[in-house]
C-alpha cells in the first residue's frame, strides 16, 4: 500500500506542476560551431533550485543556436494556413557563446 501511495503522489506532483524537480533552473551542454570550450555560463543558488547569475531563458538559447547556424532568429515563417510564426520570440544572444 505504501508504494501505491508514493506512485500516486509522484504522478499527482508531475501533472500538477509540470517538471517535478528543479523547474526554475536547467543545464545545457553545447559544443562545436566555434563555441569557446571549457566555460560555465551562469550559476544557481546553493541548492540548485533557482538561477542566480547570468539568467537566460530557452528563447535565448534558441536565438543563439540559430545565429551560430547562420539563421536569423527574427525570421518569420508561415504555417500550413498562412499564419506568420516568428522563429524565436524575444530571444537575446548569449554573448559568452560568441567570444
């Protein structure tokens, strides 16, 4: 019975809040494309829960990645019915990737 309760609790937490751990911080590993190696960009608090230094959003990562590939992140594409969709919305470049 104890295991059943723990599984139900874990499922409830997962569906209630999305990611069930470290939802305010993430890690990304990048290599190649002329990215300077051997660096760590940003930091978290002592417990690793919250970003505390050089805080970037997924949009920033996407804008930087597209720029490294020679694609303008401000490019507007069109979906199947012709609606405009911006490739990256409000992403800023992560300057440390271009040093």
